[in-house]
């Protein structure tokens, strides 16, 4: 897949967390970690 696809989706995820913080979910956190295969990142 195009790397731009992943960049766009990662940005959408961070914007979504930002909006949830604004709506009262201040304890919600994005914690990056490696996938079990070690080939990708996940939140």
C-alpha cells in the first residue's frame, strides 16, 4: 500500500483522540507499540 495511506490514517487517529480529549475523555492515551511480528506499529 501507499505510505501516504498510512500517514493519513495515523493523522486521523490522532485527531480523533484530540477530539475525545476535548469532549471529556482526558485519560484516553495513544500508546504506540510494535506488533508481535515486529514489522509494524499499533496503538
